């Protein structure tokens, strides 16, 4: 192979590592939350924002990130995104307050949102049509590796080293990616500079942000609180306005909307995308609460928490791996419904968890949930992709990624609020001074600290029971949502997709630019 050819594959390896780093940043956080709660004195609401801030920014910025690459150059913007992600990671490591950490997560999310669509689109410049399937396979494998590697690596680092290292490990990966991009990747951009649709970007960002903020506030103040409900209503109105604006812009001659609404005319694309987001909703709820349960109730450390997620990860791999063969036998609709049934069953089973439940019981129900997640995500994603023609695959995949990623911040907001509300409602703190009672209500880890200082075994038992009750209520809410998804899958998904394979999508695509001629230099 020529030197230039070697450089291309080295560049691919660096980009795959960069995408692994972006993916790890989300999954590592699931086991780092208890440590961060103590280190940054974070309340449950702030822990929700630790998750939501990063995923919310990615959800609203994936499509604009692709457009920036088309307009200003993919190599240039990919390097910019990597650098911003690295800066955000360093800031996360050295944050001394919860507010600083949330701001750092926003910065890291902006960088990740630029990297996700542009890293894959750069492969179209580096590799020929014959080489591209192999390159995309390598790239996508790094994306999927984040699920099993993140909790284990994060737990190992947290158990042995300073907690900031779970974010600083991104820095050498970012540096390697920047060097490889500078040396091996040519610049490319669209021959026709696309419009950025600033109205669409602002409306979608403001709507999702206000909706997420309102849901989290409802968990803090109560679901009947007028301020929280007005924030939720305002977010929904902004999102409705965003949809109407996109429709109007799409009908205008020469209009370039942020989202091609014509994609949603296909039943498979529409409901495949929505149902994939629903399975992500359940996953984020489990990943937000189960590691906290392991550490707060079972008394494990961060490493033990990561290892105890292996049954869920193994179930996900098995479910996703067998999805194509199952769908070939019984069809896409039945396979997706079976996956959501497994999810609902695992979640309902998990709702029977108590403070005396051992790890064997928890391992059983999270493994069932994992199998359901793998089966549903692979099948629904394939159902959506099967509706796309070749010339629309780029924008369609980007829209799918954007919609699916909305499920993560909303999932952490809604389900975190459910846990928080149920936890608070289950506490009886009449005998405690006001300041201590407020600390106990903030989070289970702060509450355990108060119980330890007071030497109160009764308060400790009450706090653990209240938190477990909150987790159980959250699991019931998830299970009901998955039961609804079973009905939606049976009624609205096509029986069989246009393609027989239901392998998971390779990952986020580059966005609207795929339809336009390329200019490489």
C-alpha cells in the first residue's frame, strides 16, 4: 500500500478514536454521577443537568454541525469541533462547582455535535466507493464500543485515580485526531454553500432547552407548579413554531430548511425514528439510576458499578446481533414489538426491586432490558433507513440521529424528575432541622452523608428506601411507555422493510450535504 494509502487508514483510526472518545464521554458519566455528586456537592436536579446539558446540545446541534462543514469546509470544522470538545473535557475535569461542570458539558456537547456528522462525511473524501464499506465499518465499531467500554473504564479510573481523569483521557485522543486530520485529510465542502437557517436553529435550541428545563423544574417544585408548567408549555409552543417554520421554508422556492420535512411522509421512516428514540428514552433512564442504585444501596464503588452493568451490555449485544435473523423470519413489525415487550417486561420486573434485593435479581432484569434495547434499536433504525433512497440517505440519517438524540435529554429530565419527586414524597423529615432536611431532599448521597454525621441508622434506612422507591416508580413509568411502544410498533411499522437486513445503522451521517456536489481541495 502507498504512503498516502497508509495515511488515510491512520486518519481513519484517529477519527474512530475521536468518536469513541465522544461516545465514552456520555457512558462514563453514568458511573461517575455518584462521585461527582459528592465532589461538586450536586443535587439530584444538578445531576440531571450533568446528563441533559451534553445530550441536549448534541441533539439540537447535529444538523447545524453538518451544515457548517458544508459551508466552511469539513476538515476545518471537524478540527474545530475536536478542539472545542477537548477544551470542554479539560474544563469538566477541573470544574469546582456544579454550575461550572454543567457549562463545561455544554461546551463539550457543542464540539461533539460538530464531530458526529462531519467525521463520517470525511470518509467520503478519503476512501473510494469500494473501500468505503470497510472504512465505515471500522468507524461505526468505535461508536458502538462506547457502550461496554465506558462504564468499565470509568469505574476503573474512578476507583484508582482522581475523578478528573475520566475527562482528561479525552485530551490525547483529541491531539492525535487533530494531527492526523491536519496531515492526512484533504479539505472538502459543498459546491453550493448551504443556508444555515438561523431561525430554525434558534427555535429548536430554545424550544428543547425550555422544555427540558421545565421538566426538571417540575421534578423539583412539583408537577402542579405553575412556573414549571408554563416553561414546558413555552418549550412545546416554540417547537411547534419550529415545525411550522420548517414546513413553510421547505415550500418556499429555493428554501433550505434545517430538517427536510418530506422525509416524514414515509411511515417506516417516521415511526422507525420515533420508536428508536423511545427505546433510547428507556436506556437513559436505566443508565441514570441503576449505577446510583448500585453505589447508594448495594454499596459498590465506581468500578464495581461499571462491572455490574455488564449483564445489560451483554443483553444489548445479543439482542442487536440477532435482530436481522429474527426480522427475516417474523418481519420488522413483530420483531420490534417483541423487543419492546422484552423492555417492558424487564422494567416491570425491575420495579419489584427493594433495598434487600441482591445483585442476582438486578442482573436478571437489566439483562432482559439490554436484550430488548438491542432488538428494538436495531430493528426500528433499519425500518427507518429502508425508506430512504440513496440520494436522501445522508440527510435522512442526520435527521434520525437528531430525533433519537432528543430522547436522551428528555429522558434524563423526565425520568430524573420522576425519581426525584417519588424520592422526596417518600421522605418523612419532621424531626430534622430545616437546613439538614433540605440537604436530605437534595440527593440520596447528600442524605447518606447527613445520616452518617448524625449516626442515625433510621434516617439512613429511610433514605435508602425512599431512593429505591423513586427508582421503582421511574421503572414503572418506563415500562408503561414501552407497552405503548409495543402497540405503536404493531399498528404503524411496516411488516417488512424494503431491505431484509436489520443491522444497526453505522452511525450518524453527515447531513444534507450528501445530496450536493463535492468540492475537494
